[in-house]
């Protein structure tokens, strides 16, 4: 399609005039953003030894409104650009229906398999399934680590490999199930490899890597092979779970890298799930008295042969994501045809030290096929103590089917409150999402990876279309407008410098927020934990108080992190969302106070600037925090008024007050910070206080 006809120079003079009205004379990059692409993704020098750290959450495409002058101009005159944007919007909507790429581990533990230093090629690793099987699908998950404090998505994942199956451990004869070859840099490296298989069988599955992962430009280091997990799927079961692994070579490092971790069921992708949100947190048991045992039991309604049990850890919404909540680490599992467990068969037993914190991964227990109707999980202690434990779901597999979902649950110490109930142990949900089968989940993640790759391809194409459209507009119209173009270019250059300075300033402010708010809370948690450790034997009551304080401080930390993320997230927000946030904050902080929240005037639906949103909210929150911590008030009045282009926030309390008008009074850091933030948004801050008569803080600023 020809977008620019050579004979239309007059038309381009008109177009360039339009361009100048919009304030654009040079190519400007589009504003679809995908964090992690570009310079920040360039690998850094590797740290000595093997990777040890786990990075933050993985990357997802975000759709930001394209309202820059370059995009406005190019969109008007380029139909192809409009088609690209429409397809990108469709992809983003499609991604909302697919499970996400989760990065769940919060500490370096059990990454997967890492090759050794052997120079022999090709490198290979294989799993012994224990018997000849005919799999339905195979999958391999990548590893995400941090090298020298920088995220490396897909670390060690081979650029080219083959998956074979054989009954011969040496693979003198074999059948090839699937092959993989990396295509380009836009591939979603956090996505697993997944392939369906049919008509093949064998006992051993081998991955042979022909082209190894290598450090990027400017980095040194040998090629390596690193894999998170190898799945061999039959129905909804992973036949490779817990099976022995061989390889050409290996780099074993305790709790980080091991051949055994290739089949331990743990991946950074977390639990198999769908996009649908969960209505429940799961099941929680709490004994009221000291005891040695507490149990939960499922009635399968008929005697069925059981060959696998999966424990899904609970991670409620108010708990730190990635850490399981109250997961039992010492327990036994029994099955019987009698509800009282008479003549029960013990399927599994775990003592202290055998299991580790599962995080957001299932604990898969493969057992010898044993029939029974009632399955009981009993948490054990050596001495009588109060016992509490929690699970989001307990799945029981007969062949390839979960036979526990929707069945009757019995538990003598179940907490039946809110999102906790014994019935939620078998409702098909974890604490965050609906659970999924392995094949459905891995297949959906493959589709997500393909969609992300297409989105990135379109993003590159979009940027090029915007650049070319604007460039041609400038070139064709430049004959008559050269001087103006030079002036606009100069202004644009200055604008870019100013934007860079503003961005750096915002980065520093956000870093300060994290340091002041989150850092102080985490320091408190560490100090309280140290005190609790020293008191746990000498003064149990004091230790319990310290633990309660740790819990409260952790909750405040989580809320502070949510507030900071809300303040900087790239989502359009108006006064409607801001007012809702202000009310929520007041309700959360002033639980022990009688308070009123009054609005007057008209708050328009205009979008709020990020700088105003951030500083206004932090001023508001700091004022309420000061009341809670220092004022000793019982009543609080919050007034917010919009009138004649001015915004007034007035917060009054009946607390002990202070004489800020006395001679020699010096403002502390709190008031100084409030005035600094007020200055950032062009506001005036007044504080009126008197001992015994309370305090009034009034902020007046232009409406944004």
C-alpha cells in the first residue's frame, strides 16, 4: 500500500503545517510500553559462581494510551498504523483471559538443573520414568535468575534442542517427540516450551541441547544449559515428578541447582491456574487445646485406586505473594474404606526436615496405587501443642483424574469464617485463581508467549510506522518551513532534556518513599524478630506480643507497598478513583477513631497528573498517620472542597495539640516533608494547633 504519493507535495505542505500545530517535527517513539525491553534487558557481567538471586515479577505487555503529538499525527494519515494499534489492543484483551507468567520465588531455592564444565557437545539431560509410558505431552520451563543484580529471563535455556523418548537408557534407538529452535529476540523467554505427543512410548525421556545459551554482548562466560522443570504429561498427571535424572554433566549447588530439582515439581511459574479469580482462601484448621494431632478427611464417596496426592498451599490475598501460609511440614496421609481409619493404609509420611516451604508451588506426592474411600491428612507433633495449618486445595488422583473435587470434607478443628471453610478445600480454586490441569495451563502459557511475541513484533513495527510517517511529513513540507522546523527541533530537544530530569526526579522520590516507609517497617520487623527469638523461652507471653507486632508491621508494610504501586502505576485515574482511595485510607487508618469525611463542590472527570496524585495522596496519608501515632485524638473531621478552581483539604482532630506559634518552636521532619510535598504541587500548607485544643492542617492548591 502506498501511503505517500510523489505528486502530492502540496498536500504534504498542508500535512506539515498540521504537524507543526501539533508540535512535532521529528520522529517520536510510540507509547505502547513493555517494561524490560531495551537497555534494561541487556545482560550484565555474570557474578562469580552460579546465579543465586531471584528477580522481581516477570514482564507483561501494558497498553498505555497513545496521545503523543507524533502518534496523533501519524494515526490521522496512516491506516496501517491504525490497524497495528487495533491488533495490539486485541492481544492485550486476549492476555486478560490467559493465565499470567508468575515469578513467585522470593528467595533463591531449588531453581532447577544447571550443566557442568564439560566441553563435550551436545549436552543432554534425561529422566527415568520407571516404566514404559505413552505420554500425551511434554514441556520444559525456563529459569529466571538475577546475574549481578540484573534480571536474566530464560537463563541457560537452549536456543535449539530436541526431546526424544526410548526404552534404552543409552538412547541407541529412540523416537523424537518434539524439536525447538529459537526464532528471534522478541520471543517471550519466560514462556515454557510445550508440545503435544501421540503414538510414542518409552521409559526414558532425554533433552539434547544443540545450541546452548550464551551471555550477551560485552559479557564473558561459557555457554550453559539450565532448565527449571521437565514435564512428561499423561492426562492431568506429570509422570516425571520425583523421578531420577541423569545428565552429561552437572553443577550441583545445595538448595540452588541440582539434577533432582528438574523433576521436583517447582517452577517460577507457580501453581497451574486459570485467569479466573478465586472466591475463597481455602481451608484452615486451628485447635483450641494442646494436642499431638489434627486432621482433615475427604469422603471420595466410593472406593477408588489412588496414585497421587497434591497439596496446594494457601496464599490469602492479605499475605505476601510467593510465601505459603501455615503450610504443614510434618504429616501423614492414610486411606481406608472406614471413616474412622480402621485398617488404614499409610500412603505417605513426612517428618521434620523432609519438606521445605513450597511457596506458590504444589507438593506432589506420588504413591503406590492403593484403593480406599476415605483419605485423611493428619498433622503431627511430638508433644502436645496448639496445632494450626492451612491448605488452599487438596487434590486426590485416581489414574489421571482428581476425584476429590466437590466431595464432602470432615475436619474437627476447621475455621468456618469468611473465605475460610472446609468446603473450600475441594472447590477447585487456590487462594488467588481457579486451578487448572497441567496440560491446559502449559498450553495456555504457550499461547500467551506467542501472543507476547506478536505484540512485540507489532510494537517494533508501530515505532517504525510513526517514525516514517512523521519523517516524511517533515521532509515534504520542509521546503517552505525550514526555519520553523529548526526552531521546533530545538524546543523538542529542550523538552526531552526536561522530561529526563523530571523522570530522574520522580525516580528519586519513589526511591525515597520505599526507603522511608518500607525500609523503616522492615527494620522494625527484623528488630522485633530478634527480640522475640531471645524471649520465646524466657517469656512466652512477651514473645507472643512481639510476634503480633511483627504481624501488624508486616501488614502495614504490605499496605505501604500497595499505596506506592498505586501511586506510580501507568493507569488513567480521575477524581473518582482518587476519592475512593482517600476514603479507603481513612477507613484503614482511623479504625480506632470517630471520623467524618465530607465532600463539597464539583470534582471533574479530568485525568490527574502523576506528580499531583503522588504528592497529594502522601500528604493526606502522612497527616492521618500523625493523628494515629501522636495526637491521642478521639474524633477526626476530614473536609475536601473544590471551588473556583481551588482545592482545599482540611483535617481537624481533637487531640492533645502543640503550640506551633510559640517562640522557639522548631518544625520536625514530618512538617518539613509536608511543606516540601505541598511546594511540589504548588500548594499552600497551614498548620494551626494549640495544646489541649487539637490540630487543624489545611492544604490549598490549584485544581489540577
